């Protein structure tokens, strides 16, 4: 087969209306990827909510891949730490392919698919039926103690079942390479591993006054924001404590939560009242569709995207903020440490309230600093995350994997 021929690719991924960042990711990438390959989608979404996807691509349930796998040259799995991937986990065991591993840490995905499935994967990774350690790890999972689980990322079977693995950071690549080196099924050339940028177009931020008017926000406010699912790991309480330090100097400042506050996060408004911020904190809840999310984020002057611990993930919300030209504050850990220093503000892995308040104060005091960071952020997105560029990276890797398999069968 010539390189000019088009491969038939089975794409296995969540799609909207399944609520997942990977659904949005896949729907963004598919039109660009279709310039290189003939794509058939396998998803447990039912009818795709995006009419452009439903009209353009054939879509089947994931388990139908058992019937139709011989029609495709290669399988492409989008895998993340979510039970949305339950059937993909199962199919991958017998129908290997290229895996895009969005997080090299799958404890939640396996456990909330099935506790029995989770224990099976733990035994596979640990190599021995250590019941005491299994109980400890299950308790750590229930307590969301990610740090206690990081030495067993639960990607062993994924690595062993894959022909190739795409990840979105050097941090994730190192985790996968360690797992591959420890595998009992050591293959010198498989799975191939490559880092590819996460796709994100430069976004039109529109006019801030218009977005603020639509949300009923004061035009003269200095607005700090946090977006996406508001989970304890994103440190919303630390952010509010730091924000409280700014009130005497910046009484016009507001803090805006743009996203669903998860149950395990607790009541942020109660905490805000305890800090004397009752009229300074606004929670919008989940904002849909993506265009409205972008409008709400565009109403912010600064976006915080913190992580006390990271599981090797990238943050689509951080990239969206950068694509909108917003300055972001992150911790200098994991993938976030790989972002250019000129395109974001980083606090240290162990920094607390005072250190965060200091960088928030610096940004609040300097419109020029905010503008410069926002411009550099947009340049980074344009340079590294252009969806067509990412699709070309995908295409080169998929062809490399396909030709390696074809040559091995000669």
C-alpha cells in the first residue's frame, strides 16, 4: 500500500452527549483527521449530539467493533480516567490498536466501571494477589488520595495491549515508559510512544464588556476565574483564601466559578461567607455549550488552573483560557511545568496562600503584565496546538505503526 492511500481507521471514543472533555476533544479533531483517513466512529453515546458528527461519520456502539474490526486497517482508542471508556477497556484487550492516553492514571475509570474490574486490573499490575495492599489502594481511591496511588498508575494492561501510545506531555511519556520497562510482556519495538500536542484552536474572545453585560457582571470589576469541573484537586479553597488577601487593595475584585461544583468539593459559598466574601464570589454552575463557556471565561481578567497533585493529565480548560488570550496561574508540576514561562504564571509545587496571593496581586496591579501574558499564551496555542498540525502528527504516527505491523508480517 502506498503512503498516498487512505487507511480505514476505527475511532473509539466518547462523544457528546456523553459529558467528557474527551468527547469535546474528539469532536474537534475528527474533521481534521478525516483529511488523512477514512474514519468510522465507535461510541456508546447513542445518537451524537453534534449534528455535524452524526451527518458526516458512521457511528456504531463500541462493542460492534467485534463484528466489524476486519473492515479497518487500524484502531484508534481515545482513553481517559472515566467509566465512559468501560467497553473500550474490554475491546482493547482482544483488539489492540493505537491508544491516545489522556491521563496515564486509570484508577477512577476502572473502579467506577466495575469494582471487580478494578481489582482484576490491580492484580494484573501488582503481579500478585496482595489483598492487604488492594484494600489500602481502594481506600485511597475512595478518599481521592491520588498521591498514594501514583506508583501504580493502572495502565499496565493498556500498555501491553497497545501497538502505539500517544500522550500529550513529556510527564505522561515518562510514566508510560516506566510502565513499559516493567512489563512482563516486554517487546523491544512496541508499543511505540510519541508526544503530540493537545488540539486547541485560537479562540475569538470577543468583547469583554459584552460578555460581562450578558452575565450581569460589573464592567469595572477585576475578575479572577476558575473554570471546568470544580474539584478539590483544583484547590478552590486555597484560591479563595488568596483572593481574600486582595480585598483591601482591590475592593472591586470578584471571583467567578465557571463550571459545576462537584459534591465532594463542598459548599464554596459558605466558605466565602466565612472569609467575608459573600458578595464577591459568584458561581455560574455548568455552562453549555462550549461557546457560552468561552464567553464566560472571556469575562475574566485572570484564570486560575491549580493542581496540588497531578496524574499526568493536560488541562483543556487551561488551553482554552490561553486560546482566549487570558493570563493563567498554574502550579509548576507535571504538564503545567512544560508550559512556557512567558505564557503563564507558575507557583511552586508546595506554595500556599501567601505565595498565590502575591502573584494574584502582581497580576491585579499590572494590566500590561496581564496583556503580555495573554498575548504569549495565544502565540503558544497558535504555534503548538493548531488542530490541523496535531492531525498531521497523528497521521504520521498512525502510518508509522501501520507500516511497522505490515512489515513484521512479511
